[in-house]
C-alpha cells in the first residue's frame, strides 16, 4: 500500500481522506472564526485579492473547490454574475456554507456539491475558471487533483490555487514556526476545543511543495502559462495557470 503524509505522520493513501474529513468535521462550526484569529483577519484580504485575480465574468461557470463554508463563493457572487459551484469532500463544511447562504438570502447563482477533488463529479470541459484556497495540501494525491481540474476546465480555462507556502523574508520563518507550533494549537484548543486538528494544519503546511515545486507540479500535469505570486512574505502564494486552448 502506497504511503502519504498526514501532517508529520506517514499513513496509507487510502486512510488520508478519512483523516482529513475528521479534521474538518471537527472544526467546521468554528472554522471561519478560527481563520480570523489565526491570521489576524488577513485571510480576508488574501481572499479578496484572489477573487480580483480570478476576475469572474457574467455567465461563467466558476468552480470553488474545497470551498466548504463559501468564503470565496460569496465573494465571487458579489463581484460578478457568474454561476458558482462549491465542491467540498466534507459534508459538514458544505452544510455550514449552505446555511450561511440561506441566512444571507443567497439562494441563486450558487450550487453546493459534496465531491472528491481526485474524482470531480463534473463533465469534461464544463468549467470556465476554478479556484482552490487552502485545500490542495489536504488532497491525498494533489497531482491527481490537478489533473482532474485540468479535465473539467474548458480550453483556455483559468486555474488559481491560493495556498500556504515558503517564507521568503529572512527571519520571518522562525517567528512563523514559533507561532504555528506553539500558539496556533492552543488557540484551536480554546476556541474550537480541538488542539490536534490545528497541529495537523500547521504540519501539513510544511509538507506542501514550495512555490517552485507547486509550479513544477502544475506544468507536469499539463497547465500552461504557469506563474505565482508570493504574498505576506511567502506565508501564502497564489499559483495560476491555464488549460491549453
């Protein structure tokens, strides 16, 4: 049985999806509050900037993959008249997002789908743009997930991946490590009553490819016009690419 990582632990590939599902089922109800606390609210600026890069247009089909609570989807709807599909493997996260949509009266222009990034429930060449924010590192085989995204994109379709990455500012990496491994799990314990899940999230960031590694993986799958931008000193990076026309 092939192995993969779950944080700093090695697990069988067929175990990881269930373990990740458990993490996000545990934190779903407090996920957005935790994002604010973890980032000091900066995640909102990152997501606003992501949507500007996507530049959604009226009538486009936009897939928000691992979109859970709808943070990105609601922003896309505010910015355009695109048709948004949120797809997440975790039913609890989808439930939180759907409830938020109902509470906001946002019932049109958005569909909620439970689905696996490695076997997307969409037909070939049906999506104009796809984004995934802080989700690709939780996919068991990210290269398979990228190939699936490429499959469902229309020729010329746009892909954007916002993910934690490698610090590029000298000295910031030590501060970031101290925060991630000493403070973040304690916040998780206090706010979400779940220290272990937030320790996993800190570990999973360190296991994900850096900016150049992610770009190389996208090129291997077949994306064209691949590039990236490092934000906040490299704490996150936005990767982009297109499906060849």
